[in-house]
């Protein structure tokens, strides 16, 4: 049985805004110049003034660290879908950014969450190779497999993330918001992806054709924008509670930390449990 993750005690109203928010929560860079006199000479030689790093910049907040670890966990889960070793350079490029000074700490926290929450162990493929793989440390029961995205196809992890974004945003999300989030995981609408091929085609055509998603143009938008919602197949194969549990596990939170979504998911569970009306009466 998986161990229950510890709650970080983040306020629920803030947690509700964290899922799918863009880089606005990123911490400012803490890199320091060589000295004010050197900066002056360098600036004058380049013919343009550059703002100096603020001396008041302190350590990242707990909230910023939590978001970065959650982002790293999602990135590792996606990259592992095709069982190709994950390069340290890709992690640094697509996820870590200005957090390179604490990369070992972030990787350790992400590894702990992957093992204790998702049942995956992050290991280095060979000593000093700077490449990593995820090892499944347990045989999941059916529900755990569904929550973790172990459906036997390399696209399920991406689909779960998109479904989570939609649900956490009130069951409808703009396409531009989806790509703002996925770019942070190294998934771009205009670039071919090693695992997903053409990500935009996969999300806006394949998932739509499979009826996992609904994709509609938003009227009166300039430039033109589209919105995404759950499709009928999603409602048949999974539930709001299962998707909320996926979101909660990624963020090391309890589903109840999102009270609005939790109440909605509970109501959905109760509705599913009620017998359908209007059908033939049961035989006595």
C-alpha cells in the first residue's frame, strides 16, 4: 500500500490557483555579478545599461519550491512514458531554469514523491551518466494504475495532465492556457516531441476524435482562441475524483485542499452511485 503523503499545510484558496498557473510563481534569478565596477565597465562596453541584481532577493518561498517540485514530478512522469532515459540536461533546460543552484535538493524531493506517492524509484542509469530512469517498485492495483496513468499507452500521462487542468479550471480551459502550462514541461504546440509526436495534433485532434476531449472555438476572440472540455469517453472511463486524486498526488496535497473541486467530485461520485431512472423496472 502506498504511503500517504504529508500535507504541506498550504491554504486551500492558494492551492486552487496553483494548478496550471504559468511562470508567474517563478522565483527571480539569484545569480550575482562579479562586482559593481566590473558591471559598469561591462555595461559601458556593450552600450546599454543592464539592471543590477537586487541585493534583497532571498531564498525561494515554500510555495515556489512546492510548485517547482510538482513541475519536476510531472516532467519525469511524462518523459518516462516511452521508457527512454531522461537526460539531466533536459531537466535543467525545461524545468529547473533559475533554480539550478538547488537542483540536487529539488531532484531529491521529486524522487521521494515519485517513490512514496506514485510507486516509482528514480535511479541514475549508470554512475555519473547524468541520465535517469523510473523503476516501478510495486504492482499497482487497478485504481492506483488509473490514477498514475499506467494505461499501457505513452500518451495517457499527458491526457491525465490535460484532464486535470480542465477540471481545476472549472471544467473549461482556454487552449492558450494549456500550452502555457505544457511549455514548462517541455511540450510545445509547434515542435515535434520524442514521446508524443505532434502534441497539438494529439490533443486537439486525436484526443478529440477518441472523445476524451471536446474542442471548440471561443466566439468573438481576436486572435482566435479555443477551449477544451472533458469529452463523453472521459466521463465513462474515469471520474472527477480520480482526476482530482492525480492532481493532489502530483502536488503532495490532499484532495480536500481544493474544497470546491472536492465537493464537486463528491457530488459526481454520489450521482454515479445512484441507479439510473427511466429504465425498465427491476423484476421481482
